[in-house]
């Protein structure tokens, strides 16, 4: 038995109302996420995919750097050889 001063926190009607409101809010959030947030994430994912497809793999960049170093070395050697040939004449 309850004393006159004591009262349950919520009665059954209030609990039912709160549960209904919670369900409505949950449905509204689900609709909002599905209609607004998910499409934006999908666009973002598509954009990232496009960027990744255009990127040159790191291994290819490393190979190109090695080729450039080699070509620079060859150019320097050829320039020295040409300079020696010019002096020899």
C-alpha cells in the first residue's frame, strides 16, 4: 500500500504515451536517416571510390622515381662524355 504522499513515478497511461512517443521518434529518425543521411554517405562513398580509381599505386610511383633517378644519372654521364669529346677535338 502507498502512503498518501507517495505516488508512482508514471501511471500506465503515461507509460503508454511515453512508449508511443518513443516509437514515433524512432520511426522518424529511421526515415530521416534513410532519406537524408544514407544517400549522402552513398555519394561520399562513390566520390572516394572515384578518387581511389584515379590514384596511381604507391608501387608505381616508387618505380617511376627509380626510373627518373636512373635517367638523370644517364643524362649527367652523357653530358660529361659529350664535354670530354668536345675537349678532345
